[in-house]
């Protein structure tokens, strides 16, 4: 009876995974502008599926049989009870992790809800941007949001998150770690970090709160120089950037500095709509999928920004930030100042599934208007300036001390003159 249940359970899991994959491909096809090429691609895929159908069915049987053996061994020897939900989720996650792509992953319902929440600009947590080194699995604090729990507790940029609630998180999926850190407002989370220059690990107990993500900050600097800092490219960033630009123009701005240092990226749609305001009509970015289908994003806004621009970048500027800097560089619309960017030139798409879960898959490469794919290499600045060493762990760098910003101001003044 038990074996029959497991056979049906595992067959259902495996069948569901491939059904979801098929749904995902259809979703991509219906959202691609190149209709004729997509139709041809679907025919080829169907033919290949039919040709290999027998081999795949045999493979499924082998997988089910192996998993049944594993379950018997677990039932016989494993000390604790097995959580069936965790068992199923582990199979789904393992299936996607076998792609060996650090950017592709399976989201549970809760994790997918967290992704949607974060992109909306509001979430409940400790108020910090974190990133993960895809080679080492080490998770670090990129930036604590000012006046958030992490900031008030004294967490700093480059702090390594070692444990969450006493469990080591190095090498774990970043979205899962973030899910552990986030939680209901008023609850607490225990985090252990390693800090450069401090021998022993440091423990923090942080009370979660509702965080309104400040994706944009702006101000007017001396000599009518506008300054816009973009923390990340979320859906809310489009309107925030537009409002910031309008406010600075009303204040008499004569030149603009856009700062995307430590900006981990975000939504393609967001960066495209922001660039639409800064570039002349024409190609902003294009993507190519595995079938060489090309999708273009173009600037269409006739109200083009016509003042000189300088963009600040660094090694933590990734993905959408690189699209932003690369497009402006290709059009020679901006001078790029700072250090070489992260080098993430691939695009992920989140594919919602019918049960409330989702897949995030790498589906294409993106290219700058001049055809550059910078995956693994990054955007090189026009003028290279390394941030002073004593400033790298400061949460807020005074404008007058920020040597990269001061160089950007110097370059912009030359352009304005």
C-alpha cells in the first residue's frame, strides 16, 4: 500500500514538473513579439518530444524506482520523522538546481509571495540589501536601509551573514535565506555575522518592521548639478525616478549624475522605462533566447532628456544597472565613472505555476545597443576611479569625502561647459 502511494506520489511530482515546464515554454512563446519564429520553435520542440518520448518514460520509471529505494532506506535508518511537504519541495528544488544555474530556482508559495512583495517596494523584514557570491555561496550585506532594523543595530556593508536562527546559511539558496530573515512585523530574528577585522562572530537580534524601500534618493548639488541615487530597479522605481527628474528640472538642473553603485538590478521593464526618458528614440536593449529569437526594447518617448549625464558604477552594479550604464555608454549619452560592474548579462523570467508556486529560469542573454553581452566581464567605466579604502564599509558616505562622486562632479562640470 505504501509503495503504491509513493509510486503515484512520485510519478505525479515528476509529471507535474514536466507539465509545468511545458506551460512555462508556452508562456514565454505567447509573450514574445517574434510570432513566426515561436510557431516554428513549438513544432520543433514537439517533434523532439515525440522522438524521445520512450526514452523519457523509461527514465521516469528509473527515477521513481530509485526514489522508492531511497525512501525505504530513510524509513529504516533515519532517526527522525520525514516531513512529506518538505520531501516534495526538496524534489522540486533539486530538479531545478540540477540545471547548475545559480540564477534559476523553484519558489514555494511563501517564497513567491515574498518575491512579489519585495518588488512592490514594501515588505516586512530587517531592511537590508543582501547579495550572494555565486562561486563561494557567501552571503553579504550590500547596504542596510537608513533607519531600518539592520541599520539601527549596526550592521555594515560587507558583513558576512554566517547564521540565521543558529543555522549556517553559506551556500544555501539566497531566496530561502531571505525568507528566513523576513517575517511578520514585531517578531525577532537572530543573525550571526562575520566582520572584516573582528576575530569572533557577532550576534544580532533584530526586530522586524515594515520597510518602505527607498528605491530613489535625489538632491540638487552645487552648480545646478542634479543627483539621483537608484538603489534598485523595482516597479515603484519608474514613478519615483520620473518624479525626481521633474523636481530637479524645476529646480534649474543643468547636468545630472545617476548613481547605480551597489545596485543589484531588478526588473527589466523598470530600467527600460527609465532609459526611455534619457535616450533618443531607438534601441535600448535586446535579448536572445536559446532559439536565437530576438526581442528588442526601444526608446519611444519624444520628451528626451537633453542635459549632460554622468553615471556612477562599481563592482556591485549588476544586471539592470548594467543595462542602464551600457545603453547610455553605447549612445555616448553619458560618461561612466567608477569601477567595472558585476557582469551579469543574462535574463531571468519568473513563471507562475497553477498551484501558487513559481519557477525562476534563465531564459535569455541581453545585449547593449551595440551588441555587447557583458556576462562575466561587466561594463568598464570610461574613467576608472576606485573608492577610497576607508570609505568602503560606511553605510552613508559624506558627499565631500566620496572621491568617486567628486570625480563625477568634475567630469560633469566639464561636460556642462
